[in-house]
């Protein structure tokens, strides 16, 4: 058999692959990521400093596929992705010897992590829990380390699929986290619960499945917030995915009957992570301080008559079209019940504004414009 130009590299990678396949001490995904990290390191050291010639990665990948039939995930493209994976996260490793022997060095599947992980509370367990495909999505779309860590943690906590992760990045969830008026730090007894609550909700939600534009063409006396509510209820699965998978839907127009007074909460959820009821009040316009008093009353009734013994205090969210954040953050601090204020937007509204009116469209079609 003719000797291949990169037999040493092929042998080293094959040995690392086989060692990983038979090592069942740790989880398959964790071992696979460590394998990819190690191969990425090996390829990076040899390809970046001139040890290998041009086209080496293509040649190695093609030969690996020939020598290990049925092997998937080690195409030239994926090997380059492994190199990127290592180079993007190399600061996590305690590299005692950067000067690997050229090309013939063995691949070590063990990673000795640096003190960076401990000192910066890096979620190494989450990092090793998500698949390589998801890591590639995060690497390709996000450059900031803190932002990458956010999506890694969110992927684990929400059990994101590939499409759900891409949607989360598209929504720019990182920049919407915790950036909303709330009084959780002062109103929740546990700092941990307050931290969780702040990071559970976002400052803005995209409700592109709700036809909010209908509000502009109906009789103002008939609309109020019920149009938005009905749109959410009819698409409750999408709404929960927007809010987060830990939310369970209890009901809409949830009836509170206390002291002979009938009251109705627009939307009522239960959040498993927060272990509490979450009341959501929908407002079609701009935030008003009166909404806080109304929601605070609902929370008092929920606390007294609906909350189970093992549950934490209920939380309220006002979901409105617009809010002056500085003003809202100031006035909400005077309330004792835990509440937050978020906004929603509807992409179809923006699209609609870009389209011609019916009359203009007719004129365009008739060639008059």
C-alpha cells in the first residue's frame, strides 16, 4: 500500500478517535467535545505554523473517510470547525507546553482547565453539555465571550434545538435580558430568587404571531387588550417559547373571586424555575402608573387565595406597547409586590408601513403611478 503523505497525522487522529469511542467514563457529548477540542488544538498547532503544507486538512479529511468507512463528522470542513473551536476557546485550557512537536505529536484527549473557569464562574458543565453543532452556530454568529456564554447557558436551561437557538440569537435575547423596569431586588425576600426573576424576563418580546394592527381599524370601544390576548391564547405554544420553556399556561381571563369582588387576570402562568405564579397584564398602549396598582391588587389576591404552601410569592408583568424606562423604573420602586414592565413589538406592523396602501397599489397596477 502506498504510504500517504500525512500518515503520521492520520494515525494520530485515528488513535484519538478510537480512544474516545471506547472511553465510557464520561458522557458521550462531553467526550466528543473534548475530542474535537483536542483535534482542533493538534490541527491548529500544525497548520498555523507551517508544519503542514497547503491542502493538508483536505487531504487528511479525505483519507480518514477512506480508512474509517462510515465515520461521520470528520470531513475537511468539520476538521476546520474543530480548529476554530479550539482557537476560539483556547484560553480555557492550561497549556503547559505550547510548542508541540511538529506534526507527529500525539493528541491528548485530556484537558486541564485553567483557573479562569473558577475565578470567572465559567459554566464548564453547560459548555460540555451542548452539541458541537450548537457550538458552531454560537461561534459563527456571536463574537463576544460573555454573549456566547449567555447562549450556551440558555441553550442548556431551555433545552434549545438548533432552530430554537437560532431564533433566540435572531431575537437578540442577550441584549434584552434583565434590561426592564422591575422591583425584584427590593420586593423578593431571597436575593437568589430576585436574580432568577431578573434573568427570566426580557425588556421586549416579539409577538409577530399577533395581529396587533387590527387595533387600528376597529372601533376603539370594542378593542381594549382582548385582541392581543386572543392572539396570544390562540398561539400559546409560540408565546411560551418566546417567554421561556419553564412557563406553564394556567389560563386567560383568570377569575379572582375574593371579598365579593370579581377580577380577571389577562394571562396567568406558572414558572417552574421561579416556582411561582406569574400574572401578565396586557396593555395596548403606553405604560401608565395606574397599571401598577391594578396588578399589585391581583398579586395580593393570588398570594392570599391561590398560592400553594410550597410556592414562592407570585410575580406580575405588565406587557405594554411602549414605556419610558427611566420613569417606570422610578415609580415601580414604591410598590411592595414583585412586578416588572416589558414591551412587545409586532414585526408585521413595520412591514405594513413599508407597503403601499390599497389605493396606491391599484394605481401602481394600472400604471398610473
